[in-house]
């Protein structure tokens, strides 16, 4: 065995399990439920899935795939396009898989990311036949050390009948010690989860596994597919400023100190760009307690703004990724990667009092938010952890540009076409137009704030016309709507390519 | 001072604060934000509000009223009808107040009941000028002992500038020792909330108050308005059996033991009737960890089925109330009343792994639930704690009859007209027709279960026609909808008095 491999494989009794990707892929059977490591394109198994793609050229078989969150192209593009995925959960973000989902060719179970571990415990997805998990090392005392993400790997490894490990020797050894693995007991037998600060370590450095369950170890040097986000633009800069000004007002009101509170920042370009805005602000000594660390977090660490970042995965753009992952030791003492059951745990989110910033597709005049369904029917990515955070955070903030598709779509609508976050879960709405602070307001009090502060000027009049008519038609009820016309904007868009009436 | 009063007023320095209801009511000013005790018609202040009603006959003034949950007629009927309430939160259930809300005469802020304490801490409702709190006693070491409910009284008493106590000497002294008052520190400074079992006591027997804040003590002998629920009927009996059979299947599947898990049961007639169904079942040694204890809980205690019940209030029908409250010592060691921030805390709900059963107004073919808005516009009661429980419980179960208003309304619709619980928060749907277990299913997998097992036969065909058309129109997307027709059932009902096409 090569030295590079040997030093990553501490548990010598497993040496005879090292096989080729093809041999490992051959272990999977048609109909298997398979758990996979990986969270937002980070730390996913890559070579075994590609071997499954090869196998599918000569053989018809299908599996159900449950992961941490979205995976890279190996699974969510190539394996999906090979027709191997029957059912997929709990999050995805690849255009290829998205298309198959929206043609009804792949079943997709979207869900709160903090729920998945409980569903595994309760055997809801069916018995998990295999967990395929990327690891940086297997220590001699039997810990599997994850790579760029933890996601659901601990619970999947625990409940799977068999485990295939992708031992990724290109992963920096500096990752050893970054993870903090803690798995709660089953419900009813469980005590409090003792995280009381973003920096707390409560678990072990790796996933304790039963070596007997490991049926194959495949050596990999493939790196994660880089993040797909686009850089900040003029409008996201304005949104960032709107957020900063809102936080300054919170400090003035005595609700926050200048140290703020641990920040959670959502996935995608907009959430990343808004977080980036802290770089040129007066804020310092910031802590991140989030799900995914995107580019902005590392820029903020480099700039001395962020002192510590806790999350379940690190997903970076190509260039920054190279720099960070090759200098991991520089960041190691400022990072902690936890299972998503811990990063997204309501108990901890509420205890710490997070400031949570997630992106929305659209919001309505009463403050309901749609994060997932374009025109109420086509899945975009999934709800991810946005619900875990928004409902439990001190501040559940949603950001979106006020328009999409060159202005033919208004992101502020009479009624969102799919509700992911109800009016009770949305504290603050921010667009490039301004800020609507909805806390403590009745539905009709929210309307002027959302229309005047957040909607694009092209749509304000149209929104007021809808609302005023609805007030009249319902006799000024709690939440005025005209159900005959409420979705006419989408119908107009489908027919005429614009929401403008 | 009368002996009956003297023994309830341990803190002798407060003797000179005892005044008439009129004098206390005169302390309130136009524009005040007022916190009040009370939760689902239990433990609310009654005599001071009635004095405010009197005062309003000669004087125009308005206040904002925040409570635990719904209050009895003294506030939510008479005070509301007197025009004194400008704004009301976080829950109500009186037809009089409901009408004023739906005519736009009272602003109503509906919200998750576990959120209210955090909003008070953050001063979102504005500075609370007065808390008016019903108490069973004030002990000599300065604890205010609540009566039939705790609700938000501890946090309101803590943050209010002034306190008016309604010392209710008709409240049985056996209530002393039943309450367990624990108030978390502010977010960020807080540790875990150490409840690990429904029976745990973690706090003190009363609300520790600063005696200087007490500006008036009014003696009261008024009892709570009784619960408005109607008894079980043939259909709720079937629903109860459906629930019991579902739980039996969970035991067979190894997900529950015969001891089940602590049960939360929602407000209203249907949730009460369904819980009542346990009485003739094989289940024993049950624990309740709920918000409100309605009639069924006491029947189950009497029948030896329930060994312990934790909640934030006790709301009983007239006859049963007399029996229970006059024999409180018989129940004292089987009960614990906590602040609603503890009963409804996500941390504890998830840790204990509750079985949560709440009533819905309507559900849709994809599993979204509407608990609050009739036809999407008219407020019924509010979301209450249903979101706290459904999202965090081991089992988030919703119950509803498959139809309303004599069959002219289907409780299963293409798309709910208001979303309180998203498809991600609804595990199981139960009607008198049957059970739909939605866990782990993609939206299109849920449709046949909901239509075939839960919808009323009169509407099945119409639901299938909608769905099949939507599948065709969207090319079988993730969540097929035809936004042009999705709300036509409500439009039909408004025009023709029926949803039947
Ligand atoms: C909502 C979400 C899709 C936004 O992603 P983003 O990259 O920040 O936002 P963008 O504005 O670039 O929008 C992405 C796409 O949606 C489109 N879009 C945005 N708003 C739209 C709307 N109202 N209607 C239709 N399309 C819309 C954009 O045009 C863009 O399309 P393109 O990919 O064809 O260019 C993304 O944040 C997400 O998936 N959120 C849900 C999960 C989540 O919040 N997780 C956070 C927990 S850590
Ligand atoms: C949903 C809720 C209103 C049901 O109450 P309930 O007393 O069990 O149910 P009922 O079937 O008697 O319905 C109450 C009324 O709503 C009407 N209703 C029920 N479904 C309806 C529908 N789909 N459309 C219109 N009206 C409907 C009923 O006809 C009845 O009207 P009435 O008062 O004029 O007779 C009640 O449970 C609630 O307020 N829930 C939200 C809060 C909550 O869940 N808290 C629990 C946490 S502890």
C-alpha cells in the first residue's frame, strides 16, 4: 500500500477492504436506499457514483439517495441523468436533477434539514442499505474523519447496514480536528445538546464506526465541484447596506450590541453577497453559526472581521477554494464543522439568538415567503435549512431582489404561489429598495411597509390596486384577498411573458 | 382586612395596595400597552377589565392587549365591544372579538405562542405599561402564584413597568405548588432549558416579583368562563379510532413502544374528542406534555390512563370544571403548569419527541394545512401553539373532519387558502375517512393518500380532476397546480353556497 494511503488508514484491519470504484459500485443493488455524504457540493462521494454511472450503461437499476444537502455533478447530474436515481432528498441544486424532478422523472422529497436525522432514526426512508461516505482519514481508533462537510454522515453511518468509504487523499490533513461530531440519543432518551456558544466543541473529532460495517474503501483524489455563486453586484451591495443599517438601528434600539449575535447566512449568490457587505462595515469580532460557509466568510476571516465560524460544510468558488483548502492550517482554529442536526437544531438556534439571513424567491404583501417553487409548481432547490433558522432565530431576515428575469417578474406579489415560510416566521424583508421590519405587526400593518419599502417601483401601483380591491371585497377582513384574481400575475406572466398588467 | 384575603396576601407591605377594581382601572391610560394573564379562557384577569368597560362608557381610550392566549368574555367580548382594544395578540377565540378583527376594527397580531416571550424581551410590542395578572396568592417571600394558567405572565410581569394583581380568593389553595415557573435568560446568555421529562420541575412555585411594581391589588371571586367545546360525536369517535390504529401500527413498526410518548393535544372540540378516544383503548401510563388541558385529560386521569399532565393552562367545561377545581388536591401531584415559553419550547418538544395532535380547518392535496383563515381571509382563532408543536414533534398529526358546513365545504382542497403549516411540517393527516401518513413522501406521492384516505367521497372525483389537469398543464412538475383554477372552489362557495361543482 502506498504511504499516502497508509497514513490515512489507521485501522490496519481494513487494509483488505481497499478496492476499485467499480468493485465498490457493484455492491449496490437495484432498489437500495443509499445514504451519501455531502452538503452543498462539499464532501460528497464522487468516484463510486461515477462508477455507478458506468455500470448503468449496461444495466438497469435504481436507488433512492438521501444526503446532507445538494451534491455535485457526479450524483446530481451524471447519476441522475443515467436514470439511476428513483427518489432523492433532502436538498438539491443542480439544473440537471432539477429538470428531471420537474418532469416527474425523479421523485424529490424536500424537507427541513434538521428533520432528516430524526427521519433516519425512525426508519422513514426505509432501511438504509449503504452509506457512501467521503473521508479524509480513518483513525486507528476507528474514527472516520469527514472532509469539507459533515452533513448527515454520522447518522447515515450509524443506521446504514453497510458502509463504503471514499478515502480522499487529496483532502488536507489539517481537516483532522476541525470536525465536532455529536449525535443526540433517540428522542425521549436525550438530554440537552450542550452547545451554548458558536465556538463550543461538544463531541469527537470523527464519526465512530463499527469497522465490520465497512464493506469497501475506495481511494479518491477527486476534489469537490466548486460553488456556482456569482459575485456581488450593485444591487446586492445596496441590499447589504440595507441590512447593515437595519442592524445599526437595532443597536440604537438596545436590542443588539455592537458585537451583534452569531450570524447564519443562507445559500446562493444573494445571501453570500449580502454577508460580504460586512467587510467594509464597522462591525468586528463577528461569529458565524451557519449551515454552509461560502466565499464571504473566508474573506471576512481574512479581513479580521470574523473570529470564528461554525457550520456543516465549506463550499467555495474555484479560485478561493484552492487558496483556502491548501492553507487549511491557517483557518483550522477558527473553524468547526458539525453534523447538520447540530448546526440546524432549533434548540441551539434559539438559545444563541442567531441573526439569520436567507434568500427568497418571492414574498407577498403579508410577509409570507416562497423559497422553493417557481410559479408555485416548479422546484428550484428546496427549503434547506431556511425554515430551521428563520423560525428559531432572534431575527429571521429574508433577502431578495425586488424583481427577477429583467423586471418581467415582481418578487413581491399579492400572495406567494408556494409558502415555505409563513407570515409568522418572517421578521424582516430586505430588497435593494429597502427594509420592511414586520415584527409585531398585524397583516394589514405590514402591507404598506412591504409595498413601499421593498417592491420595485414598476409594481407598486399594481400591488396597491390589488390590495385596495381586496380590502373592499372582504369588508376589511384580517387578511384581505380576492381569490378570483390573486394568482393572475402568474397567469399573465405565463401568457404574456410579464407580470406587468 | 378579611381573613380570606389576609391569608392570600403574604407580603404584608402590600396591604395598602388593595383597592377597588374602578381605582385600579383608572391607572390605565389611553395608548398603554397592557400585558394580561390568561390562556384559553383560564386564569385571566376579569374584574379590572370589567371596570375598564364601565369606564369606557364615559371616556374614549384605547389600549393594546397582549396575553398568553385567548381570554374569556370580560376582555375578548365586553372590552373589545366597548372599543377599548386597539390591537390584540397573540391568540383569541371569542366570536365578538373575531368579528371586530374581520371588520378591521381591531388589529390582530397572530403568532407562534413560543415567540411571544422573545418579542417581549426585545421590546417589540412597545414598552409594557401595565401587566394585569390574576393570582391565587402572593406569598410572604414575594412570589405571585398564578391560578388556572401561567401563559406569558412571568415574562409580562418581568418586563411591565407596573403590575395590577387580581387576587382571586375563589381559586383553590391547592393550586399552590402546581406551577413550575422558569424563565430563560436572554438569548445568548442562556443555557439549556433542563426539562428532560414531562414530569420534571425546574423552576419555582410562583412568579418572583418586585413588590415596588405592584400598583394595585384587586380582590376577585369571579371564576373563569367555561370552555366552549362540544362533546365527541360519531365522527370524532371514528377519527379517534383512526389515530389509535395509526399509533398501533407505529408500535408494530418499532417506532413507538406501548407507552407511546408524551402527548400534546390541541385546542377545540375535535382535538379534545380525539384525545378522549384513548379512554377505551389499551394504552396506559400516558403522559401529557401539552399547552391546554381540556376535559379529556381529566377523564383520562380519572380513568387511570394518564399518570401526569404538564401544560400551561386548564380549560374545562362548566360541570367538569366545578368538579375538578373543587377537588384540586386530588389532582395536584399529577399536574404541572408551566410558562408557555416552556410548554411550547422547540428545544423541549423535540427532545421529548412528542406526539402532537392539532386540529386543522383545511388541508390540501400536498399536505399543507390552514389552521386560521376561513377562505384565506377571515381569521378564525389564530395559529396558537400548533406550529411550535407540529414542526418539532416526533409526530406532527393534524385532524379535521373531511367536510364543514353540512358538506358544502370540503376540508380537503386543491390548495389551502392560507398556509399555517407547510407540507414540511405535516406528518400525518387524519379525518373520519381515514389516515394519510405523509412522512418521507414526495408531493405527488402524497396526493393519492390524501384524496383516497382523507377526502369526503363527494369531493374525491373533483379533487382528482383538478390534480390530473394540473399534472398535464405543468408537464408533471414537482407540485402540479393550475393557478388559474386553484381557488375556484372558494369562488364557487361564495357565489353558490357550495364547493360542489
Ligand atoms: C432562493 C434561492 C433559489 C436564491 O438563490 P440565489 O442564487 O441567491 O438567487 P438568484 O437571484 O440568483 O436566483 C436564482 C434563480 O432564480 C430566479 N428567480 C429569482 N426570483 C424569482 C422569482 N420570483 N420567480 C422566478 N424566478 C426567480 C433567478 O432569475 C435565477 O434564475 P437563473 O438561475 O435562471 O438565473 C436560494 O437561496 C435557495 O435555494 N434558497 C432555499 C434554501 C435556503 O434558503 N437555504 C438556506 C439555509 S442555509
Ligand atoms: C382549527 C380549529 C378552529 C378547529 O376548531 P374545532 O372546535 O376543533 O373545530 P370545528 O370543526 O368545530 O370547527 C370550528 C368552526 O370552524 C368551521 N370550519 C371548520 N372547517 C372549516 C373550513 N374548512 N372552512 C370553513 N369553516 C370551517 C366549523 O364549521 C366551525 O364553525 P362554527 O363555529 O360556525 O360551527 C381550532 O383547532 C384552532 O383554532 N386551531 C388553531 C390553533 C391550534 O391549533 N392550537 C393548538 C395548539 S395547543
